[in-house]
C-alpha cells in the first residue's frame, strides 16, 4: 500500500534534480564580449584611390612649380573626400616660404584646401610638400577629381632649380599614375610611397662682397656678408657666429655698424675682438644673431656692415686676412663661421 507514495517521492526528486540541472546549465553560460569598429572609421576593402600627376612647365627653372594632380577612384564604392589628402613632395631650393595656388581645376578650385608644409626632418629629394584637401562631396566609383593647374610659387620671386631633384616630379605632360604622389584617407596612407628619411646634415657657408668702392686704404671698411644653410635641415641663426679677420692699424678702437640686413639689423649683433699672433689679423669682427630660422638651401640674405676707427684714422684693408676685392657675393673661406662654437666653414689665420 505504500509503494505508490514511494514512487511519487522518487518522481518528485527526479523532477527537482532535473530542474536544478537545468538552472545550473543556464546560469553557467556567460556572454562573449565583442568589439565593433565605429561606422565612420570603417572603409570597404574594395575602396581604392590612385593619384596621377602631370607637369605644366616641363620641369623648367622658374619662380613657380606648375603641375596638375588627379585623384581617381578605381574601387567599387563611393568615397567621401572630406578625410582625403594628397601630398606632392618637393624641394624649395632656398626660395623662402613657398605659396600654393590653384589657377584652374575641372573639379573646382573653390572645393580645395591648399597648404605648404615644411618638413622638420630631412627626406630624400624633399623638404616641403604641397597638401591638397577637399572641402566637400564624394567621389563615386570610376570617377575622378581633376586639378588641372596647381602651382607652388616662390615667395620672393627667386627661381626654383630644375625640378629633377623634386621627389614627386614626373616629366609627363599628361596625367600619369605617380606613386611618388601620396594619398591619405583619415590619416592612413592608401596610395604611393613617401620619400625615405635621410641622415641629418648641418652645414653652413659664408658669401662675402666688398661693399667699399674706393681704394682699400681709406677710413671705412664695408664687408658685406651672407650666411647660407647648405645642410638639409633648417638652420637657427642664434647658434651661428661669423668672424671677419682684419688689422686695426693702431690701438684706436674700431666700431662696427649694420647699415642694412635682409633679416633686419635689429636681429644682428656686432663686436670687435682684439687678438694677437695671427698673420693678417690683430682683431676680428664677430657677427652674432637672434633666433632667426633659415631653410635648407636658403640664406640670411645680405648683411651690409660698415667699420671705422673711433679716431677716423685710415684702415688699410690690403693686408687684412679676410679682405678681397670682389664686389659681388662669392663664397669666402677666409671668413669663418661657427655653429654652437664649432668651426664649420673657412680657415682661421
């Protein structure tokens, strides 16, 4: 008579145990964390941009670089241009601060942003790049943005050298694929090869001209000087000193004045230092500078210096170590130049 009760107890126990197993199995499961890229940073794998270039001046030496660029969408998807940049790499050839221009673009000059960027580290055949950005619109698959007449204009009118030493230059008069023109989307390189980094070279030279049209023996000396950056990185003139070596002819103090300087006489400091035991010199004029930056292959520009004795006595320059008769700027190794105290140009007497 008690068997049904026992069976019932056993059935209930099994159901409870089964329910417990089911609960345990359910609560043991844990969700797997997943990370998704933001939608606006995702680009389809079949998106492809290609840069082409052409020359509009045959690479001639002139006051501007004339070129055309073309961006092609060879992929299968539409590309938003708001995050796309194109870089054309070149050397400024000592022309100062180059200026970008768009003379004509089938795509529309008003839809472009143009900037010139100076490189802080030296690159192969490049110390600047022209960066082209886009204001709006998108580039559908198979279409292109044609920028027919762009230019990099010399700020001071100085001519660029022939463009064969420019990294991105390609001597083609019609648009041609050019891997030396680089394209970026969202800051990521998507076309082309950037110029390789090269070792840093710090080097300077000095040009001299005789600004005194009279005979070398009179009461005034006029050494005109110019400091050139012949390295491959910008030169801070505050680390440079230049010495012009001469004889004073007497113990009377010699005074020096800056009559004109392209960088401003207020950035130039002159001092006369007496010395002894040097052939052709018992003093030197030292030229120092405030912080003024000179680009690679550029110069300080002319510095016109006038020197005279305080008693207005004669100064015979013909026996001066640094003197020369040339009235146009030429390199002079008897004028010495130092970078952070180290002799980098010329030979002391």
